[in-house]
C-alpha cells in the first residue's frame, strides 16, 4: 500500500471517484475544493466559490462532468475535467449522490428527510420520505433501476423508484446506523453499519443479511463493489481498509500511517483500490491477486 499526498492535512480528502479522464477526483471537505490525482501521482486542485461549502460525495455524471454535494451550503456542485465549476441550490445538507438510469443525478438531503433529483441543466425535484430525522446518507442505483439509500438515524435501508415511490426496510440490529451503500456484483445492495460494526446485504426483495466484523468498534464508513465479487470498505476508527467476500469473509489491511481517518474509496477498472484519507492523502492498494499487478510491491 502506498500513499499519495493530495492536500494539506487540514483540507480533509473525503469523497473519491474515478473520472472519465482516467484521473481520480477527490473532495476536500474542509477546504472547499476539489482535487484531481492522475495515475502517476500528479495533483491539481480547484478551489470552489465558497471555502466553507463542505464538498462531500462525488460521482461521475451522465454529461462527462463530476457532480458532488456541498453539504454545508446546501448546493449541488458540478466540475468539468478542465476545472470549470458551477453549482445549484437545493435544501437540507445534501450528502450522497449518484447517477440514475433516467439520466439525472439523485441525492440525499440529511436534514429534510428528502431525496432529491437534479437534471444536468440544474432542474431540481424533491421527494419527501416517510421519516422524521432519518438522516438520509449514501445513495446508489440498484439492479432494479430504483435508487437505494441508507437512513442513518432511522436504522433502515430505503428504496425509491424513478417516479418517487418509497419503501423502507428496517434493519435487524438496533442502532446499526448504516452509512455507505453500493451495488454488488451479485445484484444485491451491500452497506456498512457504522454503529454496529457490521456489513449488511439486502436483496431487491428486502431480505437482509448482516455480517459482524472481527472488530465491532471499527466504525465502517464507505463501501464499494470489487471485481472479484466481494466489496471493499473503510474502517474509519480502526485505520484500516477491509475486504468482504460474497459469503461474508473479512480481510483487513492496516493503513501505512496511524490516524489516517479513511473515508471514501473507489476501485478502478484494473482492480486497484483508492482510499481518501482525511489527513491529506490518498492510499493506493493493489490486491496481491490482481492480474494487473505490475507496479511496485505494496
């Protein structure tokens, strides 16, 4: 595993996604900026129009730009691969964001119990959730072309169709506090429970399976599907990157520097795992069984 510095420690790398330009795009949540990291380690930084905007989760949009939530000033941001950025006003502390099958971007609003939809021209539609203080967090497109999202304080996984119909699935473990969610290669939704120290799996019919971690105090935060059929996830409190197989076997990897505060992560097409560390770096992990492993020994 190797680290690449992308900012000052106080800037707080948080969300990360591969862009259409073969670079990684990273939100700097405390600096009000977006960073770009090329595969050879070159870094570029683009300051936003508000230093306190709190850019959080970032995704590649259907228009070839990068779209991200601005959690602290209630806006959705857009940045092109050449660094031109704009933003659109929404409500209620947007956090998670994903591209949907309808060609729009769907996002969560933490403070308003709302799921939002924004078109690439900036038209916003909002759908209320049947919760109060549910704290909608991450969101992803499911295999059924609906959007699946975590409700951190309602202890549930939500599903919303493209026409706004909402279904909630309560989790078996009380106070599990789900955060990250991803579509697995098995066409189930995998999520992490930061409060319970577990990884969960939910099928499109609502069947939930939970896998306790070896360290229940690890506070898993983000999760993404791996090409081997499992998922990678971050263990924020334990300073680790971890992998879970489709049958629930967990392997953990310590990060090189103590207290790294791992948050978002992404897997590129060659199977390499990239993790945003809030202390100012991005960690690169090349699995030893990766057939593309030809760089340095990490």
